[in-house]
C-alpha cells in the first residue's frame, strides 16, 4: 500500500525513477519520471489473479527511443498534424509532439499517499520553441488510482502565449496481460461519427457516419472484425487507427472486454474524441510482458481533441489561450464481467 520509488537506470545522463502506487485491493500502477510512461498496471481477473494489463518493454533501454510510444504521455499535440513549420518525424507529418515530444522528456514529481487512493503528479516546463511550438507551457499530468480499480489521468497546463495543446496517453491495453493478442477483445464506443483519413492517415476534414459500417461500435464488436474488414478506410490501416468523435459529454465513452479472463475496462473522458489504435504497426524484435512483441499485442484508447485540429478550421480548436488554464480528465475503470454483460452503450 502507498507509493514506492526505485531508480532503475539512466537516460540522457539523468536517473530514470519508477514510482509504484498500490491500493489495498492490490490494484497498482507503476510509472516513470521519463515520459510519464506507465510500465505496469496490475488488475485482478475473475480468479483473483493480477496481471499487467498494459504492454511494457522487458528491456528498460527500449523506452529511451520508444518507437511505439508505449505507455507514454503525448504532447504537445497528439496524433498527426500537417507540419507547416513543425518538425517532421513521420514522412511529411508532425506526429505525437515531434521526436522530442513529452514521451521522451523528464518530469518532476510530487506525490500524495492515501488509504484507498494514491496520486502522483508529473510536471515540467516545455520551453518556448520546443519542437517548434510557441509559448512557454507549464504542464502537469496527474495519475490517481483508487482501490475500486480506477486509474484517472488529469492534464493541466498554462502557457504565456497562445499555443496548441492536445495531450493524450498512449498505453496499449491487453486485458489478459498479453496471453493472447487483442483481436478477441470486444470494443464498444459511444460514437456516431469517425474522422475520415487520407492515405497518410491525416484527417481529410470530413467525417463518416458509422451507421452500416464496421466503424459502428455502438453495440460492440470484436477487434478481429475491424482487422478483417474490407472497408477501404480499415483495410489500409489493418484495423482501427482512427479518431472516433464521442457523442456524449457524460457517461461511459468506451468499453473494452475480454471474455476469456473476464476483465472489463470502461473509459470516461471529457475529451471530444478517442483514437482507437489496434497496434497493427507493432513490430517483432522487441520483448514485452515476457514475450515477443507482435502486431495487435495491445490496443490504445487515446482520449484527445481531434487530430490535425491545429490546421483544420472545421475542427474544434485545440489552441490554449495565453494565461488560461487547460484541464482535461480521462478515467479507465477496471471491473469483472457478469456473464450476461452485452457491452451496449
Ligand atoms: C498511434 C497511431 C499511429 C502510430 C502510433 C504509434 O496513435 O495513430 O498510427 O503508429 O500511434
């Protein structure tokens, strides 16, 4: 119970510290002061066995470059942005805050230990000009875990100049601890529309109704269905790698279930969209959770504003005005399925 800290290595001449937050039930989260990377999230299955339900590299050094952004906080802007002056790190695009985005930066830490709740806040100053962004941004990311199986992420930020800000968390969930791929997981999303993507996965500015398509997750579907889909939007990306516009401001935005182990993950958020990424681009040659990494080893549920909103006037703005406070919260709640749960939103 409580919070422990352990220095586990050095990146860029600085100590990498792992903080482990543990609740009385055994629900536990471990995160690094580098990229706010979540390396372990222990949740119980229906037999009471705890497994790490996020993908984690076995070798610490793989986190220094972290090609798949495993477990990291993404900033200043999540997803793909038409570069137009921002540094390129994926073809002609600026992706996930650039090569030296938040995922590869050190943060200061502060902790609050409680009986049934543990909290850690990661904070850093992103200097004006960092990765091409205007304004000095003071950013804080707080992870709170609660005994009943809730992990909440709260983002807070303030800038001295107008600047785009659209953070997310890039944890890859696998509810059975990577005993199998995520293709058998069932996903439900409260979304009537997705953003249409072009050949480079950049939003075109258009939206597509989910009705009658394999994007319709309002009653849930297995992720295998999206991988096998002949919808041109899905076959190009090998399944979901798309922003779903969230239809409701309140309530559960998404539910992920694995019937084999019985774990259920519910996501709530005040963000406007969730990018569902099924890990089609995950590559062999890395060890995660004690075995070889494969495509579809994990699925990301990245709550955020619309990708490319910085360049697309039709999308809700992601510009944080000078002196204003940004606040966004996303929670992931773990529970166990009752046999009759249908996963309908
Ligand atoms: C996701 C995706 C990308 C990418 C990456 C690692 O958020 O949208 O396509 O490959 O992260």
